[in-house]
C-alpha cells in the first residue's frame, strides 16, 4: 500500500467518523425537539414578554416571528430581549435589529438583558432597544466582521485529486477551498468586510449617540466586559435579568410585579415527527442552515 493510498484511506475514515458523530448528534437533538406554546410563568400584573436570542444567529425568522407576535399583542406592555450569543450571520443580525428598532419606534418598550455573552451580532441586535442591561462579567462589543476560508489544494494534490472549475467570471469562485486565494481575492473579500463593518459602526454610532472617532478606535473586534462597555457607552446600566424586567416594567408604566410571558417548550411526540409537524420540519431544515453558514458574519472567531 503506497503513501497516497494510506493518506486517502485515513481521510476517508476520518470523514466517516465525523459523519457518524454528526448523525448521532442530529438524532439526539431530534429526539429532544420541542414545540412552542405561550404560557405565563409568574406574576399577576400587566404582562412583559421574553424573547431569547441564544447561541449562534443562523437565521432571523423565528426570533422576528416572536417579536412581531408580542408587539401586536395589546396585553403585552413591554418585551425583554434576552441575548446570550456570540453573534452570527450579518443579514440575520440586521433583520433582528430592524424588528427591535421598529417595535421601539412603535411605542412599545424593548429592554435587552445580556447574559454571559452578547458579542458582535449579539450586540448588533441589542442596539435597537430602549435600554441595554448587561451583567458586570458579560462579554459584549466585538464590533467587527469575520470571514474564514479553508484551503485544501495542497492536501488534494498529495492524494492525486484535482478540482476543475468552469466559471463565467474570474471572481465567481473566489473563496474556493480547492485553489489558493489570490491577492485579488483577498482584496475583494476585504472590501466586503470593510463595507459591512462600516454598516455596523454606523448603527452603533447612531443608536448609542457615540463620537465617531472614539467609537472607531474601539470597533476593531475586541470584546469588553459589562463594566467596560458601560464606561464606553455601549450599554446603559449593569444588572441582572430581574433588573431588566424591573426596568422594562417601570418604562412601560407597570405598577407592581409584572407577569412574565414567553413561548414555553413542549416535547414533540413521535406522531408529530411521522406526520411532518411544522416545528419538526423547521428543525430538520436547521442542518442546511448550519452547513451553509453565511460568508460574512458578525460573530466571534470559532472556538472563542
């Protein structure tokens, strides 16, 4: 068995192992998939709704749906946006931000409660709220854009595999992992980064009423603790989730302890899976969204 064959078999076994792990993980997640229903958790006064932005922001549809629903519900006096996210896709983050901003401008109160992390896209979506509340140790900020590309051309050459690409324009396969990125490719992607970064800075500058030159100095992708973010004017106050609820209630003119309303999770049955329940179908579609992540992302680097 020659060296190329050994390398090929090693790669094949590695891919098979990764595939098995992915299938097992997906099946375990599917077993625990849940449907949502609105419930009141506690309190007896006017209602404050909670919408969670949790994990990597791959898609905006579900969060925007909840925001719209609670905004249209006249019994809901305010909305808490609970953010615990390292960020995610640029467009998805922008769509959530725009919905939050529209709700605020409609007159309904939106208060952000930051959890352990509300960085990059997680911070972007927070900017549309009336108030931003962070914990002292929350990691936030990371005002920047990232795009990462792998290159397999050297590996493919070692095992004798060649990728042939037919394209209509020289930039059509920019970022192709089976060829080396050229200086022109890098310049092209950098121009995209710079434009999207400019958009991010513009939103923060406008919403937080910050001096442009001062903001640009810190908008280089670095993260800040909640205390540092408060000093820089990136958040309004320090506090817990409960503090955010109290602030939302006060801004909405609620007296007493409000009732907390959110979409609770109910276990999906085997019948739902077999009959193609909408929530199950949506969950299965998550696989494609994970595998087809956007090139441009408002998020922290992988593994942070």
